C-alpha cells in the first residue's frame, strides 16, 4: 500500500508540474502581492508578518520568478511538510507504516491539493506548526535543552509566518491544564521553558520592532478582521464554515470517522489532537456567527483533525482509508487537469485573463507611470510588468487611514506633476494639488475583478 500511495502521489505531483508549465493562468492577486513583498524585504508588512517574503526572496534568487518557478515553491514546502508530518505521526504513537500512509493521505486532502498550487502564508505556518507540535511531544518525553530551544525557534517562525500561530499558545495552556505530565514538566523544567520563551521572543524581536515603529499597524489590521463593530449575526455563515472544513479535510474520511465513532477512546494522543484542533474550530465558528470567517483561518486545526480521524478509521475500517484516498485523488486530478487546460470554470476567474488585460493597457501607456487604486490589481500588474521600466503608485493622501502596504511604500504624492495613467476611480486622486485633466479611455469588464476597471489618462496642465 505504501508503494501504491507513493506512486499515485508522485503521479499527481507530475500532473501538477505539467499544469503549472502549460496553463495560461496568471498568479492569484495575493500571490503577486507576496512576490512584490519579496522584492522589497522588510521586517514586517501591513497585513502579514514577513517570513513568507523572506523565504520567497531566497527562493527567487536561486530559481527565478517565472510563473512556473513560483508555482514550484508550494511543492517544495509540501515536500518538507510531508517529512515533518511523518515525524509528528510517529510521536503520536503511529507505527512507521501507518505514519507513511497517513502522511501520503494528508497530501491528497482537498485543502492540501488546493494550497499546493498557491503561494500563501499558510504554507509556512503549517510547516512550523507541525514542527512545534512534534517538539512539544518530544519535550513531554525528553526535556533536553535543545528540544526547548527548537520549540522556541519553530514557534517563533510560525508566528513570523502568520499570527494565527497564537492559537498554539491557547492550545498549550489547555494542554497544561489537561495533562499532568506537561504540567509537571512546566514545574520541574522551569529553566528549559524559560529558555524556550526567551528564544521565541528573540525570533519575534525584528517583527515586534517593526510593529512598534509602524504603530502596531499589522496587529491593528489583524484584529480588524474580527472587529465586532462589523457585527452581523448570521446562522448561515457558521454552517458554511463547518461544511468547508469537512470538505477541506476530506468528506469521506469525516463520514468514516462518524461511522466508527463508537470505538473512539480518549487516550493521550487523541486528547492532544482534540486540544490542538477543537478550540480553534470553536473560536472561528463563533467569529463566523458574529462577523465572518474564511475557510483557511482554521488551517492549523486540520492537521490535528486529520490525524485524529485517520487513527480511528485506519484501526477499525482500513478499507475506508483507501476509499478516502481514491475520492481525494479524483478531486486532485480534476483540479490539476482543469488548470492544465486553462478551464473557463468560474472558480478560476481570479487567475484568468490578467496577462491579456496588461498587454492591452501597455499598448496605450508605453513606459509611462501607472497609478492603481486596487491592491490586488496593483500586485498583479506589478508582477506582469516586472521587467519593464514603468513605475507604479497607489493613491493615498498623507494622514489618511492606511488600508494596504502599497500606500506605505508607493504612495502617489500630492505634489505629482508628471502625466500618468490611472486604473481606478477619478475620485481616488482628487487630493492632488496641481490641476490636471482626466480622460476616460476605456472601461474593462474582466473576470479577475468583481468591479469594472476604469482606465484614465491624466494630463497635468
């Protein structure tokens, strides 16, 4: 079975590589934004911590920033995640054989299939989350100093990947109250835990410094996602969130778990997995009811949920693991074949037609400057014209509320005097001090934007 799973996963990897090479799709807007950040390295960014930009910068130096090369980056991270996941399974008392099957099966869950084609902060968060869970389990058995130091390093890097790593601390606190062994370790190995905390703070220090200098702007943005001022009670959103989580972890595996649930027993391993999943799910479920929640906000919880489901189903109904793998495999083939042929499906709207749009824009603008109001369009066009001399700015009146990173690093000055082309709304540049004339050249109805894009020529008198 191990050889069969390995061969099938390698075949999917080959299909994904082919799809990335032959597709006519472009980068997703957020992917282009992360690429742009990697070209302007900093200790932090408006909406995210800096680790992904740092990793991407090093990767691009080695392999370039072509579309194909960038699409191989998630595969590289999943290669590392596979071995990290295998190590976690071993620490959770799965045999080597079962750990291999579990790890290969994880690579085929819908969440992993989709994210393996996307550059996202979740990639590095999951990698260092798994490594942190593994080290925590090792510390429970062996409290050597190196394990404490590595836990601090891995958890710090998880935070630098995405602030959702704070859920790890919450789960750890629950674990301390629920497991006497960890509680005893906390008391008897105080020096080790202190070293872990100090290393964690040392890793986070650059980003903490950046946030202090920039008025904690990233923390403010992160908290605004859960802003109760946007309160909108909705019973449908929690249901949508739960359904999305079931789909992401694999509906067959979930149903199989329910089928054999009567055999479930709360040993330490299952308790550990529940503690590192359920609190996250519950918090985001509650948030989805009050405000909103994206499906990927609970990504770390899926690690534990998947292993929890796998342990019981593999023990009681091993054939259901194979069926689950087969169904997930069909989904993966469907997704990557659709990408390979550049399907016109609505699910690909956000990555279709961007290159054609940019070529049409450049026919008019030549090498002149561009001013772009939308963060996603700004990122996409920046990537598409990366080898051209055009400069790109974003409308922003000094003193106003900052809503994205490009208003910080590429603002259109109030004293602008040179002609440019605008993609946005004419009201976006009313703050300019010098008189100018605007001419609407065209309005684009494109699949990758929910709004029609207005294209203006701006000439100063």
